[in-house]
C-alpha cells in the first residue's frame, strides 16, 4: 500500500498548515494522514483549496454526519443550503449590510470566543470554513487551544473545576450583542438552555480540555454572578496569545477545526467590505437530533 505524503507544518502557538493535498480528491491513505494530523493539532489550515460546495460537503461528511441548521426550515427542501451555511454580510442584492443592522449585529456575535453549537444538547464535533470573498483588511479568524490551557492549570484549579457543569444558552450569548430578530420565535423556542461539563476529554485524541466560550451563561448549582465571574476568568485565561493562532484569509483557503478542543472567533473588518465564508459542521456523536438525515 502506498504511504500518503502530506506536508504538515505546526504553527508556533497551536494548529498547523497542511499543503501537498487536494481535499477534493482524497484517497483513503491521504484522508487518514489528514485525520491523524487533525487529531494531533485540532486546527488545520489548507491554503488555496478553492473547494466547491459539493467538494466541501463531501470532505466534511467523511468525518461524520452533518449537523442541521439552527433554523426550523425543512432540510429536505433546502438542498445544499441545509448542508453548508453561508456566512455573509450581504443583503439580497449582494451589497454589504450597514453597520448596526440586524444581520450585522447577528454576525458580530461570531467575533466572541465560542465553540460551534455548544448551545445544543450535543455540541458540534468539527467545523470547516472556506473563504469565498475576503475584506481588504481584518476579517481574520482566531483559534485558541483549550487543551494547552487546561494542561497549564495548576492541580488545585483542575480539582476545583472537575465536575462543574456550565449552562449554555444561545439566547443569552446573542442577546448581549443584538440581532436576535434574525431568528424567529419558533427558532428560539427550539434552542432552550443546555448543560455541558466545564472539563471534557476528546474521545478521538484522548486530550482533556476546557469547554467554555460565549454561550456558557453560568455554572449549574453556583450563584449566578459567582459562576459567570468564574467563566469569565477562565475565558480570559484560556485565550492568552501563547495559545492562539490567527489566520489571515485568502480566497480559496479552507480551515478544519475540532470544536471539542478549541474556541474560535472572527475579527472585525470594514463594514463596507464584502466577507463571504461557507461553513460545514459535523454533528457530535451519540443520541443527537441535530444530525442531518442522509439525502
């Protein structure tokens, strides 16, 4: 059997860049090499892939079942729109929406550290983002390694956090930013608060990490103010520069990351510039009603 050869270059802080690979045409050996690198580094940057929607969907599905949209629209009638989300600051005519508009505020929520779908009963396993249009400046994405952050905690703090459960709420996190009218009352009703342990172990890599972020509202069983102060302290601690990688997007770039092991956020960009990204999301495994059916 041939041995797959890809070039993986670790970033100084976290994650890695992968070249000498075509994600649209992966044999099993090469996919295994990519998967092994992903388990090791949690964030993989693939420059210049220029994936079509179909190719991005096909690659992402090799990691597991896709996750359905946050809205209540019927996935069966949406085609690719149910499988790949368009994150764009554009109105129906293709023009950038004005600063302060509902969509602008809704997208602004992504500029705070978070793990995709931590507000769902089963949080997302993986996400892949590809760049279709990038602004003249800004608009980068940053990832913070929650594994390194956990490892660096002193034992007393690890013992204190063991067994704590955070309550995650999309309404809580988004209401702090605005733009909540982008989703309907029915959509919000389908997103009640959920609970996740503050410390979790990744079943694929075996690494233990903090599981926090902007959707974590408070700590179960703790005074609300005290719990939020603890989460904010962890949030600030875990996103220190030594554990953060920032990627400056170029059209065609793709990045795959592990939501179980990292937080991420987008960075601001000039409101009049276009930014169009497309994201596929792999649903968390187990009894998960957010998984898409196969269609």
